[in-house]
C-alpha cells in the first residue's frame, strides 16, 4: 500500500469544506458515511473517527464497575460540599 506523503496541502473550499486525500482516507480506513469528530488541540484541527473516540472513552472508564453512576457520585459529592459550606 502506498504511504501518504508526510504532509499534503488541503485547500478549504466553499462553505469551509475540506477534501481528505484518498491515500490518507485509505490508510485511516475512512469510508463514505463515516462520522468524524473534529476538535482543536494545541491550535491544530484534529479529525478522528467516531469509533476511535468511543473506544478510547470505553478504555478510560473500563475500571468503573457496572451499575456505578459517576453522575450520581458527583452530585452526591457536590451536595456534601454544599452542606459543609453552609
């Protein structure tokens, strides 16, 4: 498989549209209909496949037992802090 160039010019078209070069799409497995998540990191635009983001989040929170609600724990902590402040 042909390696993509180290860098490629990607012009911004009408309405801010970008075309991801085919070599890069092939290497990253990006297909028509895939959903990419866009975010800014250190003044860079980062595009990441939605599935990759979900996998990373699942790994990050894998240590939390089933049935534990982080939202409920946070609310409980905030209520306890609020009671101490009163």
